[in-house]
């Protein structure tokens, strides 16, 4: 049996001796009981018998050196360097013990938190802080978001040197599901909105989960503080809350996910920055993956993490099983409703076969007749199934890869093109007809008088236009009765 540990040793000894003295009043103490008590208190058996006879252990004043206020001030000034404190106290003329004795005095007189503060500053205080653990009660109650620079080197398109990509993650606090993610070479608000859009929409190909959360929690990164992020959360109808500075435990679920990503995926891939290095400090494995290949592996890992990997904090269930175990209704956005959240944008010129984007050709019926026009394309990173097309600030269409168009879709496109060409030609004919200008016959210098467009023929009016009759001076004779004796000569006499 070892000695007593924990609590005040003097108080524990006094309690044992008091119980033995009370038991001695009713019956004699056995030697075995006193021996076990002596071993527990870390003293000899004779000492224990003497304490029982005297009513308790003797009280002796605390011995040892007590650090002065000046010594504590110097310990803070010298960042916990006891030897420097000893040297300066000796230079100031104070009587000080040896360095080892002074160090033991600081250990007795100061708490571990105070000694850590002297050595490492506020970091030590945060490391020793005790915080409350928060668990979400239902699914989609809170999504935690964070950026992480991955400790792996990949080769981006058209790049000559490998670099470390970034990932933006959103995880459901209740089920630990990775509901949204986006990989980029530099974290911006576009990646935040792309990952958030994935989190609030339900994609059958990705899994039957996702939806608008009640609360969004992320750190104080500038990407999360952008105006577009605030407008997005306001439009979603959820509350966004930023954690305090240097308090990663306030979003501990995603911080733990970052460590899991490091341990279970990155450490086993070529190009991991924590791998062995040569004498020059370069990685031994200098065959970095391409960004496209890494994204494919990352997608497989996310699917396995959500669907097949048991989680200790979920009692051995997978995140997807934990999500399905809760019947709380979740409001999910459809693809059309979340179109405004696609902030990863670029401009393209419509070509004769569609929009060339991300090594693919995209087409939509609404692009007919827009060849040569500049449009804005909004897309999700690494999702090539569709793009959103905007023209002059307004949404135009959802374009999809032209290679995926079936025979019916191609026939519909050709029919629409013929109809558009027919309507355009008809419009041009009408415009040219309206543009024709008819003027009166010119017989000499003077003002040129344009003629009105000829009126449609009627049963009650002659076929000669009114403008022509007015020009000839016959407008007054229109619809007037003729004299029986009048003939063509008389008419010719009235001719000017």
C-alpha cells in the first residue's frame, strides 16, 4: 500500500488518527489495523501509536524558503528563468538561497497556472483553461465552419511548383456529418459560399442530408466576415456567430475533424509535408499529386467518413446513422432557390458551340442567338455538372455539358434555332418596310413633301390614295355627284 495521495496530507493524517482514537475508546486497537494506517500515512507503526496516544500528529510550522514579492516580479520579467532571478537578486544585495532552493520555493509558493503564465504568457492560461462542452440536441441545430490549409503539396493546373491547398468545411454539430466542403488554392468568400451552398441543399448523389441550420458558428477569419456572407445568412434566415479570438474549443467538433483529416487521410498520401526529409530539408517523396487527383481521393474519404466510419462520440454509429436517428424536420433549399449563393464567378464569351468553361463546353437553350456576347458564369468549385449563366446582371439559364445532351434535347435546340432565325428575319422585313420613305414626285426646286403610307383599300373609297388626290387637286371632288352633262372633257378642264 502506498502513501496517501491527493488533498492535504496533514488533514488526511489527522482524520485517520481521529478515527483510530475514537475506535480505541470502545475496544482495543489491533496491531494490524494500526500498521495499515501507518503505511497509508507514510510513517512508521510506532509513530502512529504515538499519534493515537497524543490525539493527533504534532503541528509543526511550514519550513522552506518563501519567495518574496520582488522575486515573483523578477520571475515574470525574466519569463520564468529562475537562474536569472537568482542572479539579479544577488546583484541587488539580497540574501538568496541556491538556485535549486529558489526553484523549489517557486514551486511551493506559486500555482502551476502562475508558473505557466510566467514562462509562456497567455498561451499557458488558455492551455490550462477548463471549458464547458456543448452538444447540439437535434440535427441541423448548428453547423460549424472553418478553413484549413492542408499539409500536403499538390500540383495545380498550369503550375510548375507544388503548393498546399486549402479546404473549407462545414460539419453538423449533432451528427458530425460533413455537410459541405470546397477546396481551393486560396480561401476566399467564394469558397465559403460554395461550401455553405452544398450544406444547405440536398443532393441525392451526395447523400440524403443537408439543410438550413438554426445557427452557423465560425472563427474570426476575414472570409467569414465579408458582406456577402452576412447577406447569405440573412437570406437563409439563420444566425451566424463568431467565436472569441484564440478560442478553438468554441467550435471543437470541426477542430477535431481537422485532426482526423490529417491523421486518416493526409499522412498516408504522397506529398505529405510531415514526411521524411533529406539533409537539405526537402521531402524524400517528391512526386506530388495533381489537384484533380487529390480532389477525387478527398471526395472518397468524405463519403467514407460520413457513411462507413464509426464515431466514438456517437456510440459507435456513423455520422449518417446519427443524422437519420433524429426525426427533427430540416428545411432544405432546392437547386433553383440556392442559385444566388454561387459566388465563384468568372466571365466568358459565348462561342458558336456554347460556353467554354473549366475544360468543358456548356450549352442551354437560352444561349441561342447570343454568340459573341459576354456572360458571367457562376459555378461550384469541382462540380462540373452544371453552371449558372448571368447576362447584364440577370440570371439567364442553367447550362449543362453539351456532351450530355440526348437526341431529343439536340432536336429541341435545332428547332428553337430555326424558330429564332425565322422570327428574326420577319422582324427585319417589318423594320425595312417601315424604313421606306415615299415622297411626292419632284418637278422642280422646293420643299420635298413625304407621302403617307398608302391606306388599305376599302369598298367606299377609290383605290387612289388621298395624298395623290390632294396633290392633283381632286380631293374636293371625292365622293361628289357628277353632272349628267359632264364628261371627261369637263373633268380635264378642271385640271390645273
